[in-house]
C-alpha cells in the first residue's frame, strides 16, 4: 500500500465518546472529521463561505479504535466555476503498535456560497 495522498488538513485522537457499543468509532464521526478536513482546503480555495453538497465513494476499509490518532489528508481533484471536488483519505496511527493504516476514503464536493447561501464564482 502506498502512503497518504494530499496534505494533512486535520489531525485528532479518537476518544471514548466517539465510539459505538462495540468499542469502534462511529462511521458518522469519521465522516464528520473528513468533512472538516476537506473544508479546510475548500474554505482556503473559496476564500470564504462554502457548503458541502455531496460525498461520493465512501468506503470503510478498517475500524478506528479508541486512542488511534486520525489524520485527514485532502487534495484538490477538480475545480469548476463555483464548485470543487476534494479527494479525502483518512489514515490512522494505531496505538500502541504504531501501525499506519488507511481506514477510509471519499470525494467531497463543495460549492462556494455568498452570504445568502447562493452559489458564487470561485475567486
């Protein structure tokens, strides 16, 4: 397996409050972290407000455990007039082993918006 694609746009630790009854981290929490990480790149490119409008191709490869260090890697895939597609990978450093594993990936689509929530042209 090759390493992560893109820059680290978010890093955090999976905590007990984010886990399900099996002791694994909720997929929804992981998706939220990916959205936050991708939005760092999207917001910088949009130079202001933007909104997530789609998530494509999300696949969960491995569970995230309490205590794992999660790193979100994001890379701009395509820009349109008002929108951008950002490829996102979630990698963990498993604790205490130190194993580095890709746990999921997806493509997030964002649209630059004005103060009224209407699409606006990317600067």
